[in-house]
């Protein structure tokens, strides 16, 4: 077991405070914060925000460093979705940036860690190059398998929470392989390097317990009446990491964002402890039309689910 827990992020200046909220949640819920060392890959974090980030560890023995990255390395690669940017590709460089580390954790910056991160870091991942959490209730699984011609005997994973065996990664030069795959398959990528990661590690990644990457969309689906299986209920009842996936973020969206109150708690803690206020001081609330639309959607889903339950569609034979 390595003594230090190395945690990496990729963030631009706009995401610096959101990354700080994630770090705040990690420090608060870690029994031994002195084991923590944070690394933020960025091309443009301002001096002011660097100073603010460094203050996060002032009350512990944890360490934090900002690593400059050259985003021109990824200039030809797609971002595809509005809430993504070229910073995401810098995570593919992490194992080469820490040659003295055998294992690291990578986290997106739209995450809250609600349990001791040491539990995740110390898990044995059975000599696999990476460990990740498979998606559940995701229709994209079928699209991915068809688009990239992979056998449908593994599960598509979300790349926002990764444990990486850096020795195996460097040995097999996975970073270069994934970047080349992205460059050669731009028109097929739906979720940028996440698709490429899944292609390269299909049937070759360790499946982590689902509670370590609980997407908040699952809470919304439950409210909408989407049927929940035992595995889904297990995740949402005891999340160890909450992941605000998709374009609606708890700090900016005026639409309904599940578990927004938890994000607000750590954001307020950051403001109170380090005087680091959010750029938008007005709390985000659902607009009246947006709230009415969400209520109607809930009623529609629940009604339609019950209708199908009591009046199942009759099968027809030709």
C-alpha cells in the first residue's frame, strides 16, 4: 500500500473553484488527510486562484500542486459537448507526469466525495491498467457497441472516476494509443476520449463498486418514475461519490439538479472557511416554467409506468 494518495484533476480557470469544492469534500471525509496530495492539470489557472487552491491544505499536511499543460497538444481533437473542453485530454498524460507513482486516482471537477477516498485508492484492482465504474440504465451502451464494433459482453464506464495503475499504463503506452485513437476516429466519437478509453480498455478494466461514481441523473430518473433495479437503488441509497454529469451543473443550471443541496453545503463551507466566494452570488433556482415542466414530466412518467404495469401491451403474432 502506498503511503501517499495521489489525486489528479484537469481544470481550467473557470473550473478552479468547482475543483476546490471537490477537494473540500475529500479533505472533510478523509480520516488521514496527511496522506493526500492533489495535482491539478491546467493551462490557465490565474495566480489568484492558484493562491486560493493552495490555501485549502493550510490546516492539514495535505499537499496541492498546479501542473502546467500545453493544450496545443490536443488542438486537433474534438470537444463535442458544450460542457467539455480540451482540458479533459490532459488526464491521458498523468501517468507520464508522475513516474514515481504506482497508482493514482483521477476525478472530474463536478464531483463530491462523501466517503474516505483512501478506501477507493487502497482497493486492489487485480493487475488491470485502470479501474472504473460501469454505467447502469444507459441506452448509449448499445450505440457504443455498434459504433465501435465491440462485443456486447462488457459494460461502458464513465471516465470521471478512474484508478490508474501508472506502471502498466506507461509500460503499454496507453496514453499515446488513446490520443491516436481519438485523432483517427473523430467523426465516431460521441463522448470524446471517454469513448476511446472504453474501446482501449474494453474487457480489460476492473469494475469498481457502483457507489464510487453515482451519477445524479439516477435520482432524477427515480423521481420521473423510471423503474429502478436493485443495483441502481443500492447506488443511490449509499453514494460514496456523487457525480453531477451532463450539462446541468449545481452551480449554474436553473433547471432541477438532483442533490444540489449537498453541493451547496460544500460550496458554502469553502466560502466560509477560505473567503472564496462563487463568481455568481445569486443562488440558482428553477424557473417557474422549468419547475412546472419537471412536475409534469414526473406525473407523465409515473402515470405511463403504472398504465403499462396494469395494462401491458398484448403481444401480436403474424
